[in-house]
């Protein structure tokens, strides 16, 4: 059975970031539709959710790899700023345990200062402004 599935999937596109996004959005919309009060609105959300799920599976089983790859690259290009913002915020959250992160009053550059050093004078490496902060 496993070999049949492997043979079936050969030459097909499979999953990527856009497919995962479509699947999650489709499932959320279908779940959201069950909480809707109006029957017509519920039906519309339900159909939209299933359309997203069906399109996700269409992309997974597609043999046109170049077109699916281009769609995924366009999706990644459009969502780059959002993904990089959240990635940066996650990295800052990891560093907050070890470092204080201050913003330079002159150029708004973020500066990492080790915790536990007391009151220190910080010099911005970008613009050279000095300011006093407590670490």
C-alpha cells in the first residue's frame, strides 16, 4: 500500500508553504462557518472553506510542477514582510532573557545590552549618540 502511494505521488508537486496555508485557512473557515448565525452566511463560508481545501489538494496532486513552484514563489514574495516581522519578533523574545534591547533615540536602531551590568552609558554603533540606561 505504501509503495502504491509512493508510485502515485512520483512526478506530482506535493506540499509547500502555500498548500499548508490554504489547508489551514480552509479548515479555519469551515470551523468558522459552524459558528455563524445566518444560514446563508454559514453556507457561503462553508463553500469557501471547502473550495480552499480542494484547491490545496489540487495543487498537491498537480503534475505541473513549474506552475505550482511559480505560485509558491509569488506567495512567498508577497508574504515576505509579514513572515520576516514575526521571525524578528520571535528572535527578540528569545534574546530578552539574556539582553536588554534598547532603541537609540537618535536613529531608532535597536541595541542589545547584556543584563546585570548596572547603570551604563550606551553608544550607538550606527550614529554615535550616547545615552545612559540601566541594564
